[in-house]
C-alpha cells in the first residue's frame, strides 16, 4: 500500500473506533449506528463519484467485472485509483487500456497450479 492509502485506512480505522466507543456509551447506540451507516454510505458515494470522474466507461466496466470475480482485489484497485486521483497524480481519465495495465501491475504474483501427469 502507498503512504496515502495507509493514511486513509488509518483515518478510517480511527473513525470506526471512535464511533464504536460512542455506540458503547449508552442509550444512543442505535443513533450512533445509524450515523456510522450514513457516513459509510456517504464515503462510498464520494468514492463512486471520484471513479466516475476519472475512469472512462470502458475502464469502469472492466473494473466492475473484476470486482464481480475478485471483490477484494477490485476494492484494492478502486482505492488505488481514488488515492491517485486525490493526490493529483492522474493526468487524464483512465481508459480501458490503462486499466488493463493497472490491473496487471496490482495483481499479486500467482504461480498458479503445477499439474503433473504421471
């Protein structure tokens, strides 16, 4: 993970802990849980807006296909794109070819299976 991603994840974790402490504080548990849900939905909406702004239709379709088969990997790629966009390192919108190379770059090395026939 890049430094920016780690910072975002650390802030997210601190906020979650803070909200959980508030929820355990007493009778306001339900209200705090609803607030936490609302904030998560708002963060997701912001992420989707950044992705729409910085990805072409083809790149978005490819990313959605990846998310369907490998949700964790797709989420990681989304976070990477958002981090790049927020840091200003994206010059232009990412097209489908650039998305392909980004996916290859971020994909963990997979040795696959070694099948030997006897």
